[in-house]
């Protein structure tokens, strides 16, 4: 029975050391909202402009969640509009592209192989098929080379530049991206899916002083449900709203929207700031110890919640290393590394992060122990 399998999965989640940087443990209150009767309701449209009746409470919920978005990101409703309806980050990104540049539009983003994301124009994703993407990457040192990004932008003349990644262990310099965007008359979009919780908790600079559009998922460092948020300058939001609904979606998942609200209320508490800072401190401790133990880290370390390890010097591949760690109760994901000569199914790297273990209360000393355990598992 599914009920029993859910119990089994919950037990697995408690048993393992979860180092997947895009996963986390949502609170009981977030899970309660997700499992609430809100799942029964249809509410196509926007607050107070719905195609279904009986939405007086749902309107209040959606309005409140939007207010919370302004609060957590410290932004003004005079300048920004918010959409909390996208089912996922993939849809949020697609809607942003459709609304901001339209099909066939030129977009510059980080390549997946260098840390970007499938929805940043990879050819196997519809983003890569529907829009004209060009990509930048990192240098051999693992850092974004902003001069190179500027050079590509000048030649390609994109209408939109995307910054943000799913496997970049360093800080984003949003100001530099803004300068590049301005130099070619492009819009700037920051996909902060990975670092949203760090931004909210003041553990990573905010993109809002510089970006025109910000997209994020809510289940990663933000520790909410699987959902997404789009924030855009007011003049851009009409097209983006229409791309979300009716362009890409039907009825919004009100239970998820409510759960996003719960996670944002939690993120406003002082304890969340502590959590975000501890997540970064833990990542630094893990990275430092792994380096001491001889591991090869892309870019030599981390500024955020994640790190990438090249496991090929150990005579391993990402797949083999991940499987070995799983057998020993440590969960990671296999990952391409920049300039990888191997393929995504069995790449050269593994990606590790600290959002989930920090939620469980782990501290720097625990990270040192975890690093040593990883060394034993991968070298014995
Ligand atoms: N799959 C997510 C991650 O693990 O980073 C991004 O969508």
C-alpha cells in the first residue's frame, strides 16, 4: 500500500545523511498545508478574478503569500509584481522567457555542463528548442569569467541574460551581470532556485537591486514545498502572468501556494537567518575538510551551500562514487563537472550540499566527521 511506502520513505529520509544540495526537510506545518483540503479547490485566474466561484478564502491565502514574498525579499510592491502559481521552477523559467522575450528570442545563460540548468536552454529541454540560447561557462579555475560573459553578450546581443545555476559553488556578482546586461540593452533574470534561502537569510547577496526578473523554486534552501515564485518588474509581469496561466498551466495548486506561505512565514523568523548562515558555515567546513583529505573540489571550495567534487583522481566515476556512498548511508547526486569528458549518466563528479543536514541540526564538527567518513568510503 502507498501509505506503507510513504512511511518507509520517511524512515529512509530519517536514516540517511542527505547531502543532496537541492533537497531539504520541510516542517510539519508546511506538510500539513500541503496535505490540506485546499487540494480540493479550483481557482484558475488571479485573486478576485477567478473562473470558479467559492474562492473567498483562497483569494486571502494567495494575497497573503504574495505579501510574504515582498517581506522576505525586502522589496516594494510599487516596483515589483509577484506570481506564486508556477507548479515548478521549470515552468517559472519558461513563463519568464515567454513573457520577457517571446518564442525564438535571444537568451544568454550558463550552460548546464558548467553548472547552469536544463531550463537555461539545454537542447534536450523545451527552453533550448523554443528560444535562441547561447551559453557562457566557467574558466578552468571554476569561476565565472565576467569579461568572457561580456564578450559573448556583445557578439550575441541577447534580449535576456540569465544568471543562476544548480551546480555553481561560488557567489554570483549580480552587479557585474547588470553592467553586462546594460551594455547590450538586455534584461537581467536571476534564477535563485538554489540560493533563495541564503538570500532571504542574508547569507548570499540579493539579486533584487540589479535584476529585472527573479525566479525561484521553494523546496531547496527555502525549505518549503515543491513550487515556484516569479518576481518581475511591474512592466514585465503582464506577459509573464499570461504565460503562466493560461499559457502553460491550468488551475493553480492552492495547497502548494499555502505551503509556500507557511515556509515564508518560517523564513521571516530570526532562527531562519541562523539556519542560512549555518548552512554556509557547514558547507565551508565540509569543503575545507574534504580538501585537507586530498579531494579535488571544483573552484577549490565553496561560498554557498554546495560543492562539486571531481572523483576521477580516485579512479572512480560520479556514478560509482554515488552508489558507494548510498550503500554506506550518505546520499549525494552524480554531476557533470566543468570541461567534463564523461557523460551525464556517469559523469566525473558528485555534488554535495548542506541544506538538509543543517535543518537536522548538524554543525561544523559533524561536517568534519562526514568528510572523514566520505574519505573512508571512497578510498577503501
Ligand atoms: N534538480 C534540481 C537540482 O538538483 O539542482 C534543479 O532543478
